[in-house]
């Protein structure tokens, strides 16, 4: 599995405008909606579900990376998007550092294996410091896509 | 009673969502309270039990049979609570 198998190309955000945790999540969910992944009527509920998950413990895994996520009935397959913030956003990460690279995952209710494999894929990819640095330097959707489509294939 | 060599037990993941980020984080937090080295195996995959990110790399699906290995002076105290956490069904 590659990140490009579940990251929706048209929803990638190379330059986030949001400066808060909820703002980032909303901007990313809105972009998934705009890319046709679910109906407008589900948008607000998905934002709330992802925020509820954050209340149980931040998904900021350190080193400037966060993986906000939730299950939701609005999707029938796992979908994700990626967003970058040059300035960084406070996210209550385990190392208390601001987050620059976000991967948001929305999973169907009944496919835990897909969620676990996507999570593994993101964590594995983000262990590579040079990959993370290159991502952080990307300024266009195409640059981000090329990097995640070329990231190492399945382990 | 000090343990001699590593203690091992097999644990089946009962969580219907598998060992995802939240239970992995909870397990690693508890594992870090012991001095013993904690290692979790899922087939060929091996994780440092004190690292939540390492545990995510196990891809431990519901029903997976994991091997928990605890090695150190407090291994005898650590193994049961850690096995229970690994097997736990989280509150929904």
C-alpha cells in the first residue's frame, strides 16, 4: 500500500490557512467534501467526530506530524488527505511542537484492517526524516502527490 | 521474586478495531512505567512495547495472536497487566 492509495489527490492542501486544531481539521474535511468524497450534509458531523477523537488524546505523533482520524458512516472506503502548514499549528502533540504535516483519515465503520494498514503506512513513511523534510518543502498539490505516489511501496 | 530470562505469553487482540492508535498509546504508557524491556510480536513483525508508533507498525488486527515478551527485574509484576491491556476490549 502507498499513501497515494487512500490520499485523495484533489483534496491535498499544500498551503493551509487555518491556525488552530479545529480550523485545520475543518479545512481538510471541507477539501475532502469538495473533492466529492461525501455529501455536504455529512461535513459538520465528520468534523465533530474527528474533534471528539482528539479530545481522547492528541493524534500529534511528534516531529511536526499529526494523523487526525475517525470512523464515519458517510464513507464506504477509507479516504484521506494531506495538508501542510509552513508556520506550524499548535496541536497538543506528544512533544509539544507545532505540526507542519497533517494526514487526515476517515474510515468506514466496519473495516478496521484498512484503518490499521493506512495508519501503519503513514507512520512508516513519516519515520523517514528526509521524506518529511521534502514534503515540508513542497508548495504545490502536484509536488505533494509525486512524493506520496513515489513513496516506498508496501512492506 | 526476580525473573530469570524473559517471560512470554500469547495474547489475542479482542478489540474489535484492533490495536489502533489509542490502545497502542495506552499500552506504551503503561509499559514505560516498568523497568523491564517490553517487546510485542505479530508474526514476523516486532515492536518495542514502550513506543506507541512501533506498536502501530504491528498492524495487529482483531483476532491477531500476539506474543508479549517482558524481560527485566520487574517482568513478573509487569506481564499480567500488560497482557490484559493488549487483550482489552476498549470502551466505545
